């Protein structure tokens, strides 16, 4: 039975992954219904406000759900939100057994296990729990802290340079790595860069994938003094995603600054003022708090060096993607980090659950920091 439960939960996980990038601020959830060893129903949560995975699977199974087992990656919700409780629907379907990957960390939605058991269903929890947790890292962190899950992504040379020359843009990694990066943009809620990167690279910060259903993340620029050029590419995209700029609240209200602000507002930017740090920079912790309050569950940080260093210094990074090109650049290039240092091995920020793989001609190092 254990091997069978594991097998079908992995299929439910594959269903859940279909919703990545589309369910926020809800979790990513998949479900399959099995009767006499055969899958009779499948479903996944497609978008917040629409039916949950269990409901889709039950509709797919129809009368074949009678006496069947449901495998679901997250505990069926037990509250009425934008949709009715899934636990009630499962009980009324004729399902006899429910196998759950992960209990719901949200106290408002939890209680499905107790409800199912109270109504005579057999319930098994914790099957593929690690994998079911991993697919919902952003949701879990937001529930527990109110903050988004922060992913740091950088493309660099073997000697740790992210540009060929300081202050000058230029692609370092290959086409396969670009596809991976745009896949991340498609999956995560928001993307963040610093004002220097905005000025040097003039990026569009959009998702460019072959599939038609790809989406753009919310674009965020950290710009203490509102120096971002209103003619930048981020303001010229045919995109539903907005561009937010975070500046310091203590900056002087000079006429020049007010002109900059009005010019940015005219091209569609939204401006947020947050507290300055001791060195006069935008307080990144407060930025994350604002994003969390606006239901942003995941954030892709794409640079530059000062932004990377600040996020690491403040212990704000949860996950890291480093894409290494197979060549050296030298001292004239911009290093990956500025403002961060470790005096010895035990003090250094260390990745865990590290995975190393090839991406075209490049090498991906992926791991967790939290």
C-alpha cells in the first residue's frame, strides 16, 4: 500500500505543478482519484477564485469516485472562502479514503483531516510530504511570516563576474539558460532589480517564452532617489504587469525630485516610499512587507551586485539559482556581490539541498538558504 500511495501521490504532484505561476495567492494543489488501481479522475487548482484541485478531480471521476481513494497534495480546505469547503465535497462524493501529502499550514483553511475522519473516511497523511512542501514554499512562507519567498538568480562567469565591464551590459550565459530564467519569471509573482541595473541593462523584465499562455511578473525597481528614466523599456511593454518603484521616504522634496516622480507616474509607475537604512538606502525588509501585504508570494531578485549583497546581508534570500558560463572575465567585470563579506568559513552563507546540473553549455547551481 505504501508504494502504491507514493506512486499516485507523485502523479498528484505532477498535476499540482501544472498550476505553478497561476494560483497565487493560493497554494499549488493537485489531486487524483483511484478506483481498483486505476486513475478515474484528475485535477489541479488553476487560478485563485476558481474550483480547487479536489473539485476538478471529482468532476472528472463522476460516479467512479464511489468507494475510491483520493490522493491530494494538500489537506482539503475546511472553510468557505471564495469557494466552498473541499472537505465537504469529498465527503459527499462517495470517496472512502483520502491520502494527503501535506497538512494545510493556513489555520483558516485547516481542519479538513478532522472533518473527513469525523465523517467516516479513512485518512492517511504525510505521503511525499517533503515534495508537497517544496512545491508550496512561497505559500507556506507567506502564511507563516506574511513575506514573499525570495529567489536570487544570477548569471556569472567562472570567476564570479556578472558583467564584462562595470557599468556595461552584456549577455553572459547561453540560450538554454535564458529559457530557464524566463521560465522562472513565468512562475514567480514579481521580479526585482536595482536602479543601477535598470540604468545599465535597460531590461524589459518580461517573460519571453514560446508558449502563448506565459505571463509577465510584477516589475519592481529599488530606486532610492527616483532616478529611473521614464523612457526605460519597462514602461514601454505591452504587458498587463505593473511596474512599482520603491524609494526612500526621507528623501528631500526638491523640485527636481518632484519632476522625476511626476514623469514616472505619467508612464504608469506606482511609487512606494519606505524607510531608509542607516546608509540611506531603501529598507528591503520593509519592501518585502509591502509586497506580502499585496499578496505577492514569490519574488525573483535579478540584481545587481549591491542588491544581491543587501539581500544576503539582511538574510532575506530563500532560494538561489546561479548560472555559470564556462569562461573567465577578469577584474574589469562587476563581481556578483558588493557589501557582503564573510570572515571565515563558518560565517559564510551556505546553500543546502544543493543540486548541480547542465543547462546547455552552462552549469546551474541551485539550492536553499532558508
